[in-house]
């Protein structure tokens, strides 16, 4: 249970006059209701020093959601309304620090001195946005070649819980050359939290990192504040300091689970998979904070949505997929015994803005052709499973697929984009005739011919 | 005296207001929130209470705040200056707003109040007119924008005064009309109309018949849509709904495109903002943005305004239709609109229908689709609103309520397939599962026989049949094995693959392939069908696959070349040579 230190409470009491209520009418698992007047919607309050937020007002009956739960709350608890929505102090002092879901330091350091900003602020006017156009190079060909990322994009990893998504995400973050990396950890284990901390420290990147963490040891509903905290900090650096900010959100499935807990306790009618009917809007409000500002700053969001048994039709990944600009799938390729970025199910919607423009002109066709041939190999595999003979072409696609997987799809690749494209050409030339690849004749002439196995 | 009230309850964006006078359902009101006015709409009325949905975040709102009712429903402001504007869901001009972030209560005027327009009268003094009659026109971008008798005027009027040619501002009086009782009514270039009510100032709405060219082969050549028709595109995420919609916006043969970006990604709208001012409209030679109006209520904008946005867009489309123009209205995505309805219905604690959607969802959807159509105006001219909506089925399941309800309302069904998208066969429209009801309309068949080709519809049906047979052959091959079926199964399958690769698949990012004029589509279709009629002879099944791959490769090179150019013809003759290698009977190639 979270207790606030007195100094913090003092600082949160922004107005001089503070009425203390001591009569609660009704208490449920997550909420309490009391008579109070002049209260604003979504205003924060303290109930016996526990943080709470106004979720409903009916006449003078105010319902508060207590983030850490109502266990042990008496009907005569002290309720103090704070006169504002949840806030975060923003300044350059945030850099290198670790905070909890309320934006309070958990690294033993001092409070951050800065402007108090309400989290979950207004949306960017769409006509003021700039079209994202800066490529984010990660060195991983499964991403750079097939699913190129762009600043201002929002994209999740769809992964089963046993996959190394946090490792891949940390690797992407460190290679991405962002000015700031902001980690929003929701319901992550303490081990994972320490993993991130170590990786960032070892990379010497700690000054660029800001973390807001709610671990499995904390109450689940507190998680709901984490992404807004992280994104509010991101907006400060991107909009006011014109920096490129990368926000990592893991695990959004646990965030959505917390939403469903709240909506259930508020007696809302659940829609698909027991999720609240507003799940799409709730998730969109967060993901849409990804933006390229006209002044040069940007917010890029890379998230993790864990799946249960790879099921992407579940409401959480499904709604996420409709909001985000693509998704990255990890898969273990048994042929090469490594984890790869699945080329079929992964997609970066914004790649069209940079491939063939910021990268070599043959990039788009080479990418598509390789994936198509990889799909042919998958069909050939099905043939084997069904006990049929393979044609010569089938055999060649299968050899191609194995090498493609090893040299380009595996997540342990770290090469330049031009090298990735050249590697693909080499594989085409090794296994196929130009008619079989179907690439535009001019491109074969210009780029394909020189990339034989021996060059 | 306008009705006023006081806020007495707040549940997210549903606000309960104690009122002191009469209020009507769907009436617009403004909440006074610390000096900022928040727009809201009445969605339910209790004894003394009005339940209103606020088109803004209600954070910080307190009980006791004053509310003013306006006495009218949500209205669109209609007049010259709508073209190439970017509006929010309530038709506020996004470009006029200050700052990078949207501020609560920043309500900007949709039109340019001080801009001068060159007005030319069309009606004369003494003319008998009625709602929707053309009084005059101004040139807006390149469209002759008609100034009409306001749609809200009922009965017959006589033109008493009309301005001469000259420069006027939108709110200047341009005509005075006299009704049957001798009362005078001033008319300016601006009128207002409640968005949830269809504009019905046309004479007749026949069954649509006029082919609407989109340049997208899988639509035009297999599942054509008509001017004034309706269609919908359901598809799981990642199957290319948005790319397809953008292609329609760029290429479709329409005078004006109205886009309702309804609860979708902001970056997709930004793409339009960024690209359309640069892209040329091949029909007018002007920039695409000049024929486009965008209603942007992206997914992070207030949810109640999302519901309004599709109605605002439809009303604007109907307004321009009354000027005798061809409008294409695209809404991406209608599922987000349905979800907005669900959120409010849930907050009002209505009994839910399937998947917690409101019970009347199918009725709301079909009423909306019914507003599209081809019309004869009272002056004999024609106009049309063609509506294509996308649907984002939850979990990719086409049995969910929004898809089901839309299927009953829309006449064309463009089914995006996950399998096709996975194997990068774009556009991922499944030509066999998709349908166009217009192919059954005798009016349509007659029309395309005259304008496109006498055998156009026959060719479509033939191509579909080849695709179906190819699919069957493929299944057999998969069950029995490559050598377990007669060789001609492979041939049947590969002939369907030719249609797939040459007609269905289209590279939306290639300059030439992105848009195919109907002449070229016709040519390629004839070529592909002639090939399908050709009999080939193969020694064994292993020959079939590489042979047809060569054919497909040359066909694709043709698709990438300028129509009838040297290069195109070179590939064409290369194709002839390949066909000759294995063809049994020489078939004449047109």
C-alpha cells in the first residue's frame, strides 16, 4: 500500500484552503463515494493519504477511484481534494531518473523541480502534425529491411510471454539514436525492471533514460497512470525541447487488464473479451501521442502487447492493431534455431514514407520479392507435411528461405540497410532466375547483377 | 427566452443538466466551464434533466456550471469555401485554430467570412423557386458553386430581388424571395442544415447505373461500383484498407471527394495533408487538394464528435450534390463511429445488443447508407453521392455486428483477405468473395455495354469464373499432390494466377501501375482472357509453373510500362513469343 511522505503531500496541496471530508457513504473494492461540492471531474484526492481520482459526480455525490484499492479504508477516512488532475513535474531534471506510477522518485534521489503539468493533456491538432519522414535504423534486417521504422510512429511487438520482447525492445531503443528514451513499465516483474536498468546503465545511456515503473509488486490500477506519465514527460522533451523521444511501453496487455478491472468495478457493460467498450478510444488516446512536431521534435512509441497463445483476435491486440502503425511479430524459426522477426505477420505502415526514398530505390521491390519467395517456401513445407514430392523450384525456395532467415530475419543481425538489400540480391541470384523474382528489369540491371555470391 | 440549465452530474463525457425550460432531443447546448464554452448535444431527456454528450474532455468540469441551450440541432454551415478545407468532426476549421495542441472550446468558423466571391446570378426577378433552386453561382477552386434557396425553406417562392454580377461576402444578401403570403426572405450565400437530417431537395432518386471509374482494377474490372452507389470495405488490420481508400481518393472519377477520417490514425490524415496539395488531379490538371474536403476526427479526438463527423461529411456531400456534382464520400472507419455510439449507449445504461452495441445500430447504419445516391434535381440536372465506408471488424471476424449490419445496407462488398495480405498480394481484395450487386442491374449492364465495351459484364463474369475454377484446382492439387492430378489442373490454376497477378494485383506505389484507365483495363482483360482460352501442351506438371511464371513476369513488366509505349509493345511481343512456345492452337490476340 502506498503511503506518501508528508513533504510530497505538502507540495501537492497547491491551494491554501483545503477542506477535509471525513464521512464516506459507500465503499466498494475500488471506489468510495461521499458528499462534496465544487469538485471537478477527474480531480485528484487523498483518502487517508492514498491517491484517488474523481470518476463520477452525481449532484453532490462524488465517486473516487482509489488507485491502490480500498482495503482498510474506514468510513471516517480523511478525504482531501487536491484541486487538479494527475500531474507531473517536468524539467530537464527528469533525465536519468526512475519514478513510480505517480511520478514520485523510486531511485532514492530528490524530487524533481519543474513545472507541474497535467498528464493526459490535449491532442495535437492534426493539421499541425508533420508527416513522419526520418528513418530509425536498428541494424536488425527484420525491421530495417522489411518493416522500416520512422520517427513519430507507434508500433507494438506482438509477442507470446516466453519471447525475448523486452530484450529486443531494449536493443532497438539503444541503437535508435534517440535524444531521450522513456520507459513506461506496467506490471513488469522486478527482474525485468532491473534488466532494463542494467542494460541502460551498461550502455552508458542512463542520462538519456527516464523510467516510470509499476511492477507486479504494486497495485494493478496504479498502472493506468504510467503511460500518461511517460507520454507527458515525452511531450515536454519533444514539444518544448525539440528532441526526438522514444517511448517504450511494456506491457500494454496488463494496462488493458487494469482498464477492465476498473470498468468492471464501475458496473460497466463489458464488450468483447470482458474489455470495456471504450478500449479502442482508451488505447488510441495513448498511442496517438506519437507525433512528429513541426519544430523537429518527435515522439515514437514502441510498445509490447503480450498475446495469449498467439491469438491476435483477442480484443487487446485487435484494437491495438487498428490503432498502431503496424506490428512486429517475433517467432522462433526452428530451421535455424533463432528468433526471427516474422516477415508475414509483421508490418510497418510508415515504411512507405522512407523506403526507396531515404533508402535505395530497389529497396521496396527487393523486400517484397524476398517475402514472396519466403511464402513460396512455406507452401513447399506444407507439401512436405502432406507427403508430396517437391519440384526443383520448391527445393530452391526452401534453401533460399533458410539462408534468408539466417542472414536477414534473425534478430541478432546488425548491419547497414544497403548491405541488407545487397544480401537479398545475392540470395536471389544464387537461387533464382530473374523471371522467377519478377523484379523490374531496370532494377535487376542496376543493382541485381553486381551482387553475385562472389562480390 | 432560450432555455438554460445547470450541470448536476458528470460521468466521463456524459453530463446531466437540470433545465429550466423546454429542450429538444439532439439540441445543441454550451456548458460554461471557467470562461470556456464546451459544445454538447442532448441525447436523452428525463423529467427535469437533460442528458448531454459533451464534444470535449470534461476534465475539471464542476457541478453547478451554467448551460445555455441553442434551440437547434447540430448544423453544418454550407456555403462557398468548403472545398479543400480541413474540418474537425463539428466542422470547425482546424487550420484557424491556434497552437499545436487542440484547446477546449476553440470553435472556429468553417468559412471565410470576409472573403469576396465573384457572384453571377442564374435566376431572374419573377422566377418561381423552391428549396434547392439555383439562384446564382460563384467559382470555388474550379467548381461552379451554386448558391441555392436554403433547403429549410418550405413552399414556393418568387424571386423579388437578385444581385447583379459582382463581388460579395458570404453573409451579404444576394437575393430577396417572396413567399405565398407576400412575406420577404433575405438569402445570403450561407445556409445551415441539421446534419442528422438528409437533404431531400431533389426530384427523383432512381436506381444508380452510371459506372464510376476508380482506376483500381480489382474494383473496375471485377466488382464495379456506380455513381451514387454504396460500398464497404471490411478487413482486419494490416490488410490495406487505408492504402485502398487513399487510392480511391486520388483516382476516382468524381468532382469532389469528401473524406471523413473517423476515429482513425492521425498520421493517415497527415499523409493526405502532405501529399494532396502536391498531387495532380489528372481530370482537371489542378491539385488533388482542390477537390478534397477532409473531416478529421482522429482516434484521439473527443469520441462524441466522432459520431457527428460522419453526418457532417454526409451533409456536405449532399449539399454539393444539389449543385449537380458527382461526390465521392469516404468514411474510414464506420466501425469507430459505431464504437462511439456504443460508448454513449453504455454510459446511458441502455440495455445492450450484440457485443454491447446499441440495439438500433443496424437501423442507424442503413439510414446512413441510404443518404447516398444518384439524383435528378428539380432543374433536370443530375448529381450523386457515392459512399464507400471501411469497416474494421473486431478480431477480423466478419460476423460481428457492424459488418453484418453494413452488409445489409451496402451494395458493393470489397472483402479484404488476411491471406492475400500476408502473401503481399495487394490490393488484398478477395475478388471471388467480394461482390457488386450492380452487375445484376439491367440499367448498369446497358450503360457499360454502351460506354465501355459490349461484352464488359460477360468478361467480368468469365474472369470470376476462371478465378473460382483456379481456386478449386488449387485445392485439389493440395489434397492430391502435384502429380496426383491431371496436368490441366495445373494449367487451370495458373490461368487464374495470371488474372490474380496481372489484373487483381496492383502496385499502389508505382507511378504507372497505381491507376489504370478503363481503356487499358479493357485491353489487359481481353489479353488475359484470350490467354485463358488458349490451350497449352505440357510434357509434365513441372513445366507448368515456370512457364506461367515467365508469362506473368512479362505481363507485370507491361503493367509497369506506359500504355502502348515502345516498352509496352516490346513486352507484348515477347509475350506472344512465349505463348507460341506451348500453345496448341494459335489464338488471335486482339
